[in-house]
C-alpha cells in the first residue's frame, strides 16, 4: 500500500448524473483529496461534487487535457501520487485501490487501468473506441516496441514522473501523450485490468460521430508529432532499468455493475 495518500483529479463536463456516485465510491482511506475540475458545465456538476466532499475548481477553457492540467496546477504541495478518473461512472472508483497497490508493489511510475484486459460490459466500449485503441497501440508498438492494450482514462502516476512528462495536450491527445512520453522517458509502466460499464449521462466523445473523428485524429497526430520529435527513447535511462518498462498484471476479471 502507498506510503503517501493520493490526490484524485476528475475532469468533468456536464456529469451531473454520475459525479456523486463517482465521488462516493472512491476509497477514502487511500485518498487525501478529490479535485473535480468543472470544465464549463451548464448543469449541477459542480454543486453535486462539492456536496460529495470534493474540492471543485473551475476551468472554463473546454478540453479534457485543459481540465487535467488545471487539476495538476491545483495539487496541494507535497502530493506524491496523482490518480486520474473520469466523472461518468464508467470506471469503478473502488479499483483506485488496485491501481495504487500496483504502483507500490511494482515500484512503478505509472499504472494504467486497461479496459480491454478487464471485462468491459457490453456497450461500454464502442467498436470505434476498440478500433482506435487497437490502431493507436499498434502504431506505438511499431515505433517503441511496447504493447499497451488501452488508452483508458483511469490511471495513477507519481507526481515526480508527471512533472517530468511536462504534459501539454489540452484536448483528446492527453492520455496518449502521457503514454508515449512515458516510453520516451523510460518510465516504469504497469497495466492492470479494470472493469468498465456504460457511462451515466451523455457521452461527449466516443458516443458522437464528431467526437470520435476529432479524438481519433488528435490521438494519431499526437503519436506522430511526439515520435518525430523523439523517435526513440530519450537516452538518459539507467542501463539496469531497460527492458523493465511495461508490465502486464492480471488478468483479473471484474464485472461489477452500477
Ligand atoms: N469530451 C470532453 N470531456 C470532458 C471535457 N472536459 C471534461 N471532460 C470529461 O472527460 C471525461 C471523458 O468524457 P466522455 O464523454 O465520458 O468520453 P467517452 O468516455 O469517450 O464517451 C468525462 O469525465 C468528461 O466529463 C471536455 O471539454 N470535453
Ligand atoms: Mg467516458
């Protein structure tokens, strides 16, 4: 178990239907603070998050990455571990425990919740999401030789590693930017299977045609841009750590529903 509690960052845009349940299901014994980044919601997301006990900060500039960056800027001093979780109740917040446990057990820098290695409920991952994941991870594998199984949003990262990644993307490229930069910097990355269920409320990305096209293009462009800049791993890594970068735990099948 982690020696220092983690801070959770939840980017949220109009997540009134699910935000209270997301917050309520986060295991508090391991979490020191929950930050909900209200990304210009027009519903009662912020009020519900506050009522649930989260600190709500406002990021009026729309965009998934912009919301995550605002959350990072608001981290309390001394934060050692940051956990990212969406506000739509697709992920099971109780599995934050598994992510944090894996971070400690493997002495990892980054632990990714993999939906494809878990047991996604029917309808939770759209065919276009699965295809996009497959294509993106195949390209990353070709370039870097490492096989990610997903670009899911549920993840835990050490604060120090997060600072080193110098995250920039303000929209849909956020998750893939983190994963590509983690390989470039030879961070120790672990994937664990997580459950996934149909979201509460209305999808803004994968459930819409324009969201899917924009996200797909942005993800592929992000991989290309980052890889052209640093086609191989940045060569500062200690020799002894090479080859230990990506570990797949599991499979641990989880099927908990709403
Ligand atoms: N699409 C989108 N999502 C945002 C934004 N700001 C915050 N989010 C949050 O990002 C998460 C992912 O969005 P979602 O619609 O669930 O995407 P999907 O899972 O691909 O359908 C949710 O928690 C959103 O509330 C934004 O500007 N655009
Ligand atoms: Mg979602």
